[in-house]
C-alpha cells in the first residue's frame, strides 16, 4: 500500500498540469454583450448587402391533439392540438422555430474567453415579424417571448411556444368517418419576399417526434409548403409557409355509442319479418316496438312541458284555477308530495278552498280605505255618509292606528290633503309589496307544478315500461321455463 502512494500522487500532479487554465466566462460574457449590443440597432435588417433578402428558416413542432371546435371553424395551436367540434376551432400546442444569421452578432470566440453562444431577450435584437395570417386569437399573436440563442458565427435561433387559434373549415359530411385538413399560414407581416425569404426547416413538414397520441383524433401528417404570392395591394411578392394538419376521427367511440345501437334497433325491427305469419309473437313484437317508440316520443314532449312550467313567471303567464286545483292540491296529495311548511292533505285542500271563497267575499264588501289600512269597514252602509258619521268612523279607525284626536275630529282641508297623500303612498307601497309577494308565489307555484308533472310522468312511464315488457314476455310461450 505504501509503494502505491507515490504513483497516485504523480498521477494527480500530471492531471493538474495538463488541465487548461480556469475559464472566466462571467467577465468575458459581460464584455462581449457590451461590445455587441452597444452599437446594435434593433431596427436594422441584419444583412451585409441590403439588396439581398435575409433567409429565415421556419419550422413547427406539434405536441398533442386536444379538441375540435366545429361551430366557429377555428384552429388553435401551440404544440398541443385542440380540435373543438362545436365551434369549429382546432386548438394545438406548437413550438415555432425561427433561425437566421445576423452579421452584426459575430465574434471571435478566442477573444472572449471561449464564449461560443449567448442568450439574449428578443426585445434587444432584430427578429423577423412572422405571424400567423389566419389567426383567430383575441391577441392575434399567442406566442410566449423566449430568449434568442445567438452563436459566435451570427446564427440566431428563436423557438417561442404559444397557443394559436386559426380559422379552419370543418367538413362533417362523412361524420363520424371524416378527415379534417386545417391550415396554419405563417409569413412576415411587413417584409416582402425581396427583403425576407422564408424557407422550410424540413422538407417533411412539421416535427412530429414528440407527438402525444389523442384518443379521439388520429394524426395523419403535417406537411408544409412554401408559397410566393403577389397580392392586389402591393406589386412585391410575399412569401409564406403553410402547414396543413391532417387528422382523422377515431370511430371506435361513435361506433359503440351511436352506430351499434342504431343497427341493433333496426335489426330487431327486421327480425319481425323472419317470424312465421301464423305466429302471434310477430304482431306482439311489432306492438312492443311501437309502444316503446310512443313512450320515448311522449317523454320528450312531457319533458318540454315540465321545462316550460319550471321557467314560467308571473309577468308572462297566469296560472289558471284548474292547474292550481289539479297540480298544486289534488295530484300532490295523491302522489304524497308536499311543499316546505305546507303539508297537503284532503282536509287542508278543502279548508283552503273555503278560505279563498270567504276572503274574496270579504274583500269585495270592504272599502278601499279599509282594505289599505286593514280596518273594519263600519261606516260604508251608514245613511247619508254625513260628516258626523264619517268623523265617528275615522275616530274609530285612528284609535286602532294612533293619531291625534284633533285631526280625527276636525278634518280640515289641509288634513284631508295630508290624509289623501298618505293614503296614496300607502296604496303604492302596499301594491308593490303585494305584487312582489304574488310574483314570488306564482313562480314557486309553477316550479312546484313542474315537479308534480315530473313525478307523475316518472310513475306513469315506469309502470308502462314494466307492464308492457312483462306483457310481451308473458305472451311468448317459451320464455317461462316449465
């Protein structure tokens, strides 16, 4: 063990001798940034010859298909692909890749301590204003601003991720066996083809190496194509790169939930023609199918009625008396339903009916002042309606509702005007409160009537289904094992 120690020491010493001196990246990188960005102008198109276009390599990386919006015909992208069938939007998650050469950002790495590349924020450098032409996003550009990787030879790489929403024509003619082709058109917004030339980063189109399989959509491909177009507005040619996302709907879900049930129902209807004409089950089976179809159609109609009742208000509908009697009293009593704080029995139904009759008679026999002040009307039938009788009656009323004796005994003209104003205010407040209470009560009655109809339909359709099924099964002679 002692003999090996000098050998180990010599090996360590040899490694220390052959290792390069320590790298001072911090001071060199700072000096390099000052030298590069000090005289740099972000408005200058970085080309040595202004008559030549700047070549920008453009690429796209697709990550995942999420959903499809078919109503609004919009494609949303960002390396995740989202195809929303309802609004005709294709939402994707995509990474853009922009690569160009800036002759103003070149340096000799040996002069700056071996610094080969830099990460610089995009707002300090010139970068191509490439946008998606058919964007449907609220902010138009959905990219996230990331750093630009600059190498010593002037090569600049800008890879911003983002969520893109693009218009997409969704064709559902062959649903659910449909293919969808959604284009994403990218190009410079201000530079024409003579100033900025977009070229495909790969002839195969978009990068699908990191694509995550989607359960509803199968990705066929994402080819890319370079286009040079002369628009009517300008004589210069404009270059764009268009990627086409080609997807195919997976039919397994729709096959088992839509196609198979329809085929089975149709097959069951056709099986009736295979039975012998003298068989009674031939007509019974068809009758059963007709009953089921009638029940389904009736359930849809009654569901609409229930929803209509549930959303009715006092401003639009007035509840007829027969609906109150049937759906708020007798039918809930038969079905055993009750409202909070209101127990429905046969006795309460009869008492409520009697009380409403007495209340209507009492209100019709009382004067307006008596109804408003809730007092006994003991002066309406007095003969003549003279001041003495009126004064006595008002005195009795004001003793119940305290006021001064002088005002009751000597109704001057000013006092009469005050009483009339108070009466009008009381009438207005009372009517508003009464109207609000009545509206709330009417809405509550309609909702309870909808609940009653819903419960009644549940019981009736349940009994109908059970009885029809049992009747059909019992009519077949070979269903029950003897």
